[in-house]
C-alpha cells in the first residue's frame, strides 16, 4: 500500500522523485524519504509526515544526483516515524531499499542476521532486505538481490540502489505491483502509473518473480535464474488533466462530480441498440459459456464488495443465474467447494487488491473460470484473469472510492445484460435495457444538481457521532456504501443494515440522537421502506430519506427528503449513492479533515 518511485537518467533525480511521490501520496502518507546516488555515495533524506515536509527539507538541504529511489509509507511494521521511514540501508550505508509488501519471516531473518553481526536500527520488516543483500554473495547488485530474495517469505515490490554500482536500479516483484517507465534515455520505477505519467506514456508491467535491471544504456528483465524475460511495453491512455485537481478543493469532490462522464466512458462503444445487448469484447465468454453457467461467485473487498452485492441483484434478475458474493479476504482461506462450470468475478478498482487477487487464484485452482472488473489497464488482476471488463473511469486519486463504485455497478449492468441476452431475454427487453443504460449519465448529472441542498443538510449533521443507513433490495448495498463513506472520511461511526433487519437489534439504538438515512427510491419494496420509516419515527429518530422524484411529499414523516431522478430499480443504486457521497464529503470537509487522505487508510490495499 506504499508508494515507490525510482529515476535514472540525465536529469536531477530529487525533483522527479518528489513529484512522483506527490502523485502516489494516496497510497500512504505516514512518512516519506529519498535516497540518491551522489558523488560521495548514497545520500538519504527522510521524515515522518507528509511529502510536503520532505520537499521543504530538500529545499533547505538539496541532494544532487541523477539516480535515486523514493518512498511514501503506509505503516505495517513499526510506528510511522522518521526512523522507520524508507529508504532503509544496510550496516555500511552502501545499499538502500524501498519496499511495498510484507516480509512474513522478518523476525526469523532479523534474529539470524543479528547473530551474524548485523545491527538493526528500525522496527520494520523492510530493513531485513537491506541486510540480506549486504550479506549475499554475487558479482553484481542484481545477483545479490536474487540471492537475498531466496530467503524471503511474503510479498514485495522493491527497488534497490548501491553506492558501489552507480547508475543502476534493481527492481523486484512478488505479489506487490511495480512497473517500469521508459522515456527518452531515462527510466522510471513506480508502484503506480500515475507517478510516471508526467514523463512517459510507455510502461512495462512486471510479473511475479521478475527482476528488472535499469542502467544508463537500457533495461532488461530476468527471472531468479537470471534468464532474460520478454515483457511488452504498454501505452498509458490516461492524461495529466485526469490526475490534476483543477478547480476542485478535493479529489473526492472532483471524482463525485466526474461521474456523468465516467459512466459515459464505461458505457462507450458497449451498447448495441439494434441487438439489445452489450459489446464486451474482452470478456472471453462465448454464448455457450453464458448458457451453461451454473453459478457465479463475486469476490471483492470494501466498496467493490458493495458493488458486488448490487451486481448479485442485477445478474440474478436479468440472467437468472444464482450469484454469491464473498469477501475476498475470507474466501481465500476457505476450502473452496469444486467450482467447475462456475464463473468467478473479481472486482477491484486498482486491480491489485491483494486479497481479491488471491481469491481469484483460489477460485481458478478450484476449477472456476475467472474474469476481472477493474479500472487499471495492465493491473495484475487484468493480466491474470481469463477475461474481463475495464471500467475506463480514469485514475481515482481520492482514497474513498466514488466514481469507481458507480462504474463498477454500470459494468455489472452491462455484464448482466450480455448474459441475459444469451439466456433467453427477449430482443425487446434487451433494447429497452440498452435505452435505459444510455440515459444513465444524464440521470447522474441531474442527481448532482442537488449538491447545494445536500451541503446545507450536512451543516445540520456535522456534529453527529453516529448514523444508521437503511435500505432494502438492491439499495441495501447502497446503505452499506453510504455508511462506509461517512465513517471513512468524517470518522463518524455509521452502520448500514437491511431496513427490515432494524427490528432485530439496531432499533434499540434509535432515539433523537441517532440520524437514520433511508434509501427509498420508487420500487417494489417502497411501501415496506415507508413502514420501516414509521417505526423509526415512532421512536423519536430523525430521518433523512433519499427518494425518487415523483414519490410524493414525505415531509410529514421524514425530517429531510432528497430526491434523485426516477429510474428502473436495477439502475437506481448509481443514482441513490450520489447524495450519500456528497453528504459524507461535505460533513468531512466541514469538520476540517483531510478528505482525500483519511487517517489510517490507503488507496490500493496490496497487503493482506
């Protein structure tokens, strides 16, 4: 979950490393540091806190050199302080390492290395890597890195430099993403493509087990036996404008407001009006595959899991295939029942979520065909899956996911339609669904028009300490997502429940100090939700209702009513979640919190 940047070329490294870290700060922001090869050897600068502090420190005491590595940390082993900040060095200060992942046998390695005379100065697992490389035999830095990694259990994306081998960076990957950027006579290393986008659109994604060696004359990729591996150069389709804040105060607000456009991008070229179906060329599911599907398993974490819950309703309603939705972190440790004939869908914005990737691998080992629903082209899930759907939502910088969630649901709507048309859905019904999907971006734009009303409402609830979100059917996952957004960025305790389950425990919490947010669009369960509102009202609870225009005036029952455009039930989560995203955002902003970088969180969860 940490950010890694490396640079080797004709320019001064430090400013490039700092700019790259700034792009990656959403991946971790406990501490930061750089190591640069200078005329006197390796020079390190690191500190606790945000990258802005590191920029100030380097401004006061510059480091000059054209080869270096840098890191922004999300702490796993050891407190987030200057001592534990990366890069880490060996006993001599001649080797520097930055690392993303977890060395699972770090304690054993540390004990063994200390017995051999090595002196540790941090609490981190990463420092063992520097000492292992120091201790390893080999004529080159890459041979020593390979030898050191034979002792390591766990995951890593790492970059290494050594004073004794100037103008060289060695990179290794196992279970944690790292890529190379290829420029004009210069080379980059990053854990995320956004860090190199300013300098090059050409990237090389490393596979697990790869070792990359960068020098002034080029780069090459080898395996553990030093055999050269061929890895393609991929072209990035993102641009700098997409990762710039522009006129917005936070990336989260920008990304909420981008949703009409990102939904359009997810749908672009995929709606076949005449045929009443979706074009999903990368799915790699034949009509026969669709017809013979016995069941679908969706694996995901966090917000993506909520999208999967909505996807269950969509696919079952359209295609008639039974769907189960699993927390990837739990699924990977269960003994999967044989899955031949099943389809597993792995949902992940980054395509690098460690638990989701391992769940995908477990499903494949059990005999399931696997596809990915991801946003990042070239990500590990995208490369390991049998097929999939790219969201094309563009980079999502805010740690709290917004536009990826609505694009995930839209992608699942496309998948549901595709499956359904091969499983008996009529041409007329298919055409009707295509027409409804085509209107979705405009409906999202209309839903955003009530932001001013939501901002005023947020002012009334900014001091709350708890909130309860309730929904039924396909909008129960939206209740979960709304509660997650509020707790993630405002630190208000919030829970989502199926509205009917309130009577089985949570109703005990209802009083005048408990705001209750209901998802109540016009659908088959709307009358039931109104009954649940009555139960809350009878106990003095304050109610915020998210309804559809045309639902009627609920002011006699609720304290506040927010209306989104009416839509078919299966499409409604894309619209009903938008007020909840804005509500959470404005409360967090009013409370003075760092909305884009909420405490203890990071964007891409690449550790277990």
